[in-house]
């Protein structure tokens, strides 16, 4: 990270930018309060009864909605077409309930996939050419992933409890699967066409790729995510990171309210049913375009310009991240529309000001989560002497070094006086 200039980092990663734990907690609670009750109730119940961190549950729910909807909805805004797929990475220690959040949020989709598999097995006895319907993909080879994408035109959701091994494959230039996974994740993010040739199954061509992703990684292994090869390829910029922010230290005897779970499951099922109808009529029915209201359109334009300004005002890696956040503004606005519409089972064709304001909150939250992870990881092993030497050359202050390095004032002061 030596290419990051300390003066710019002091501003970009300032405590005032909202990525302290207290600030992130406040942002998170504001988001939860703005969500439809179907989703906010599950987040709060899971936190109170199962000690699942609220931020993990939020990301898992967004992943579930994104996976269930697939590419059945899209927006065309500022000359760009965008869908609701997104990549989520939750960061924490072992035992932080990362997997439990995913389990709760994706249960209705897993049930849907289980029923689809049973149907597939029965139909296979009558027709060897029948295709398996599947929404979520767990551990699989790249060839299997292409097969499932080919069979499911609305796209797939990839869920991994631990992503480090996948990142290690991607970083390995000798791994064919790794290189192909990188290409899939880079291209499917913007819904580009994917093609792949196999020795056994021939050629796959996915014309409108849709992949949404959820994975977990331990704090100690976060440096593998910030590896230079992933940063240079642009893969790092495509992820919405969620560090551990909230915790519940009290065990509860109570179960999660079954009505809360039931309402959530029915809501996700409504999206799955919409998706199934779309796939069944894929040759005759186009994806649904969702429009912005006039007021929401004005807000979208203004905030897009703000993000573009921030891109040019920031230094790497934040400048590149802001560029991807301009795309995520489209995606999150559509996701917020889907959160609202699925909860009332009515898919009106307008994104409202309320939807967009929630999308802004989510975007700001994830930007600050990224800054928090950059700050905690990028300087965790930095040489303090080199940092102070670099700071002095750029006329930075001791306070600046303390703010961005994580070292205490006394530690910085002792070394500062020895560096000429």
C-alpha cells in the first residue's frame, strides 16, 4: 500500500468519514429502521434470539433477495442497464455466526432448490434431456457452474461459508478453474456475455450472465482479499464488505417468532415465483424494466455526480472503489425497490424517493465498511519507521500517522523523534 500518499489517506480515511464502529452502528440502525417490517423484524429477532450480528443478517437478506429475483428486473438509467446482482463479503472471527445469517436468509431458496431437485430426479426417469432448476450454488467446479448457469436463465447465487480457498485459486496463474472463476465474477457483475468450452459438454454461451455472491472470510485472512492481484484485476472493488459491528453477549431461551420467519419465507417465495414464471416464458416475456419516479430520478442524477466527484478527489484504492459504487447505486436502488415490492407482493414499476434514500444509506454504509476494512488491514503490518519517514517527506503530522496507522500516540512519538 506504499503507493497511497499519506496526506490523501489522512483525508480519505479520516475518523470523521463515518467508518468508526460507533458511526457504522448508527448507520446500520438507521438502515434497519428504514427496511420493510418483513426484513427488519427478522434481523432484530435473529440478533436477540440467536445472536446473529445485524450487519451479517442485512447482507445475507440482500443476497437472498438478489438471488431469488435473478435478472427478471432491471433499470436503464443514465444510459446504463443494470440488474440487482451484488457481491457480499462478511468479515469476522470464527464463531461470529456468519454461516447462521446465510442459513436463515437463504432457507426458502434452499427449500425451493430441494423441491426442484426432487422434480428433476422424477422427470429424469422419463426424459434424459431434462434440465435441473437451481438458484443457489455452493461448492462446485467451474464446469458445473456453467452447466447450472446454462440451465437457469435468470442467473445463480453463489454462497460460500469461507472464500479464502476460492481467492487463492484466482490468484494462482496456473489454476485453470481460478482464472475462469475470476473471469466469471468480473464479467457477470456487469451482466456481460460469458462463453466457456469444455472437453465433455461442448460450448456454453451465457448471453445475459447474472451472478450474485455471498462469502465469509476471517479477520486474520482478510489480507488475501486485498492481495495486489485481486486489486489490479478489479475484483476487490466489486465486493460490498461487512466487518463485525454488533454483538449480543446474552444467550436466549426464546425461539425466533415463527410468524416472522413465515412472513420472510413467503416474501422470498413471491420473488421465486415471479422468477419461475419468467423462466417458463423466457422466449416470450422480457425482463421487467423498473422506472424511477421524476423526483427519484433527480436525486439519482445528483448523487451519481457526487460519487464521480469523490472518485476524482480520492486516492487508490478508494478512487477505484467509488467508481464501482456508481454502479452499485443502480443495483442497490433496484434491490431496495425489490425489498419493498416483495414485502407487499405488488411489483409496481417505479423506484420512489423512499427507495432511493434507502439505497443511499446502504451505499454510504458499505463505503464506510470498506474504509474500515482498508484501515484495519492495509496498515496492520506496516513498518512504522518507513511510514513516519514517508510522512515527514510529505510534511504530514504525527496525528496523521496515528489516525491511519493504528499505532498509539506514544508509539508514534517515540519513533518520530528518531527519524530525520
